[in-house]
C-alpha cells in the first residue's frame, strides 16, 4: 500500500507558483487532512489576502508547480 507523505511546509511558509510571471507570493494559512486522507494546504495571496487557493501537499512540494519564496533579508 502507498504511504502518505507529510507536508514539508508550515503555517506562514511562503511559496511562488512555478510559472507565474508576476511572482505572486502565496502564504500557507492552514494545513489539514482532507476527508479522503490526503494532506492539503490552504494558501492566501500575500498582496490580496482574500484570494485563496487549496492544493494537495504533493502539489505544493512539486517544483513543477511551486517553489519556496526567498527569505527576506534581516535588517
């Protein structure tokens, strides 16, 4: 049987869609297990917080779809 992967992200982590020319930053708001047992993450757009998406953990971890946003430099 297949083993389900855990999410390699935490609330507050930031990602960018791989093919987004605008480089919009998406922030993890919530991580949860869907009714089918698959882990998902709900993200909101940092520039437009009311804009949200939900993706499976495997999609969030796939570099063809998302990559981590570079960390902001500390002042």
